[in-house]
């Protein structure tokens, strides 16, 4: 077990009232597993990641984390334009005070391995959207987290780039044997990427379905081509109530 | 990176030529207007349409500046005003930035001091003139103080707005990496608000000139503002116009320096 939500509820408080974002939510992410959480927009998906990362504490219930660090990847790449690609990748090391020569070397090896070698001294503005998202992923991996929390990391990309980046990110995460929790509203993305899909209701979010996916041999492209893809898509659609 | 390819198509060469020609037209028109205005002013004064005693004239302005130079006081007055303005400007920017940082760090302080800042901003600072003279004396400390007073509030408000406007996603990212407020400030808020800082410099440089000249109007024994007030009192409009002209050059020059610094800084960031 790498991450387990048990009966977790979370309520937002604002001056105009309180909003139940998540209610009695339970699910589990195994070590090395890629789990997607899908739900209607505004159902509190991002809240789940904030809870998982420990940025906010649950109002009730329990979140168990099985060791290792968490790395967060957001909707936009959030690269700092005043830093070069290399300096962006070193950012988490600087903040966590882990910028030892060894950690830096590791980060650079990752960058090299995933084709960023020629871009290290460039500014993020010189990179394409897909490339920027890859830099964001390598930046997340630089701090050597065990678990990645992905908050719709492809939603800011155009559709074609999105397909490519989606495969790219999936491969890198699998290759590095990381655990991943992805929240998205995109059904086909969730099916293509995940070992397990958790379907949420509209707010307050509860689990309405859980699906282990084994077909397609783990490659997003093969998954999309598989004939089990369409029926599952329909099932998830029904569960989402669309 | 800029594309250094020079093998342009004919259309592109034409396009570039057109842009260049438009630029020349704008510059030429600007120069022409200036020359025409000065020429017309001189002509009217010479022919007698204007009374040069009231309006002065370009030639008399030049003579006055030459006289000031010959008397050795030209650079003395310029130096005094320039010193007051620059010292006031630097202190206002540094202090304003520091206060904005403190207010950003502490939300309570921000909420508590907000109405004070708003009132201070709305207050016409010249109303404090008599107080400043009594507290600071009649030397240039009073004028520097006035300069700071006029420009600091805008520095605080501009910078605070710049800090608060920093991309929320980047702040979440920093927090998810475990950044504390101080790290957030040094690694994200300060570099990200650099454009706001450059903008603040531009506004502050203009206000610093207002502050120093206003200060010299209230109390001074030297400086360009002093020359203007003195010239007005003894009806030497040549002196007023000459000092105003020099002021134009200095203020424009200082703004240009800030603008160039901005361009360099922004370019280096890529």
C-alpha cells in the first residue's frame, strides 16, 4: 500500500457558507500502480490531491501514506521563466535543501535520459508545450519522489500534443517505477493510462465505481486501439451520469 | 532565439521597408513639431506678437543658461535638485519595497495597515509642507523627505499588488515542494514580480521629480525648483523657462535610464 484514503471527508469554509467537497471517500493506491480518479468537473478532484499531498488535512477520516516523498504535477507546467530548464529542474532540490552534487547529477541524468540534454541551458519560453510539460515532469522526478500526484497535467495542451505528452508521461512514470495518482475529467485519458480507475460522483465526491484495467498490455496507444476500450468508456460514462 | 536568416522573400523585404519607413516618419514628425514650436515661439517674440518679458523666448532661454553656466551656478543648481531627487527616489523605492515585503509576509499587518495606506495615498502631500519644515528644517533634508513621502506610497501599493498577483499555480507548486514563506519569497515572489518592480521604478521616478520640485517650492535656497520660484517672484521669466527646460531634459533622461534598465532586465530573463 502506498496511499490509502479511509472514510475521508473534507469541507471548505468560506464566509458565504461551507461546501462539502469530499464525503466518506475510500480508495487505495498500491505501490507502483497508476490510479486515475475521474469525476464531473468541480467535484473536488483537486481537493483529493491536496489531501494526498498533505497540503490540507481531512475534516474527518484517515489518510495513510506508505513512506516515500510526494511530487506534485499541476495543470500548467508552472515553469519559472526566469530560470533555465536546468535551473527549473533543480528547483525542488533547492527548496528541499537536497541540492547535493549527487542529487543534481541524478536529476541531470534523468533529463538526459528523457531527451532534455540539448535544452538544459534554454529558457522555458523557447520550448514547445509538450516539451515544457516533460520538463515539469523531470522537475517533479528530480526530488526522487515515490509517488506522483498529477492534477490534470495535460489539460492546458492542445489535443494532438496532449495525446503525445500523455504517452510520454505514462512511459516515463512506468519506466521509473513510480506510483501515480492522476485526477482528470477525461475518460479516455484515464482508461489509456491507468491500472485502476476510480469514478467519483458530483460534489460532495464519493466513489461510485472502481475498475481495474488489464487489457492492452499497459501502453496507452495499445489501450486506445483495444476493443475493450469502447465498452469501458461507455461504462464509465454511465457511472459519471453523462 | 531570433531567426538570423537573412534570405527574406521580396514581400518580407517590402514589409520590413514599410515598417522602417513608418518609424522614420514618426521620428521626423516628432522632431518637426519641436522645431516648429520653438521657431514659432522665437518668431512671435521677435516680431512682437508675444511680449518676451512675459513669455521669454528660446534665444533668451539659451542666453540665460549660458549666463548661469558662466556664473558657475548652473551645475550647482542642477546638482542639488538631482541629488535630492535621486536620494529621495532610492530611499522611497528601497523602503517601499521592504514595507511591501513585510505586508506580504503578514496578512494581518496587510489588513490592519490598508486604510492607513489608502488615506496617506489620497492625502495631498503638499499639505504636510509646513510640518516638514518645522520638523526637518529648511535644508535639503526636508526636500528629500518630501520626495520620499510623495513616491513611497505608490511604491508600497504597486509592489504589494505585484506580489499578490503572482501566479497561484506556481505558489501551490512551491508549497507542494515544502517551501516556507521565506523560500516562497526569495525563489518565487521576488523574481516573479520583477516586471511590477520595473513598472514601480518608472512611476516612482516621475513622482520623485514632483516631490523634489514641490519640496523646493516650499522651502529651498538652491536647485531648479528654487530657480523657478525665485524667477517667478522677481519676474525673470527667462530664468523660469530655462530652469523648466533643464528640468524637462533631466526628468526625460532619468526616465529613459529606467526604461533602458527595464529593457535590459526583461531581455535577460528571456
